[in-house]
C-alpha cells in the first residue's frame, strides 16, 4: 500500500523510483561515503513501472518482476527532491511484498 502527499501539482513518480539490482554488494561499513560507493558500484534496472498514488488515499502498487524469478535481487527505492518551490512530496509505503 502506498500514498503520496504535498504534490503541489507534481507527480510522485518524478520524485520516487524503484530499481532492482542482481549485483549489489551491501557495504558493511558505517561510513556513508562507503555505503554510497557500494550503491553506485551496482548495476540498477530502469525504474519499474507502477500505477503511482496521486493523493493521500492508499492504493496497491503492482509491478512485474518476472525477469527476476529465482534470482537473488536487491530492491532500491530512490527519492529525489527538486529545488522547485513547493515540490517536496512525501511518499508513504507499508507492507512491501515480493511474491510470485
């Protein structure tokens, strides 16, 4: 389930994206720069396709992960805010599940 708020006329998919990696190796370090380096060293998929929420009303979001069946993968949620005045949306998510 997911919802969005403070969109100010924008779209949440312009701020949030979901990616998959088969080769990400998590950093064991507490140092932020080493954690970021590990994220950047991985190969990440193009953003997964979803029907994104347009309001604070929770909706279910579904995307096919058929290309990854039987594989160990990492899923990353990327949030990017812009310097546009009034566009710093929030994205709420609960009950993230990956299933066949």
